[in-house]
């Protein structure tokens, strides 16, 4: 073969535009590994924060119910208001707390 014939068929295109199948499989494996790692970390963080949030909410509700049932407390009417609005499903707990706070601050 002549040198001109070899130069005509010499591939000078960048390798990234036409990767070989082994290289493509390696790229896909790396992308998949990073995606799975990201999803795994996100799931662990989500469930741990959700667990902490539910624990704090349960503690707040226990304290709220204890204070509502304490008839000697000066704030019994406030806690009764919050508990009744939340228990009836009228509004979420944080909105009931805000609403009753505004109601009792005005009085």
C-alpha cells in the first residue's frame, strides 16, 4: 500500500465524538455509580431528617396535651385552643399555634 492511501484512511477525528464501545460502557458505569450514590445519600438524609421532625412533633404534642390537661396552668385556655383547632382538623398544628397566639395576645 502506498503512503497516500494510508493517509487518506487515517482517522484524525477526536476520540470523544466516536468512542469505542468499551469506553462507552465505562462512561455509563461511572455515571450510573455516581447517580446511585447521590440517590442513596439523598434518601438517607431525607429519612433521618423526617425521623427527627416526627420525633420533635411528637414531643411538642405530648407537652401540649399535658399543658392542656393541667387545669392549674395560667395558659390552659391557650393550649386548649391550640389542641382543639388541631384535633378537629380545622388547621395544621403550626397554624393553630399561630392563630391562638394572636388571639390571646390581643386579649
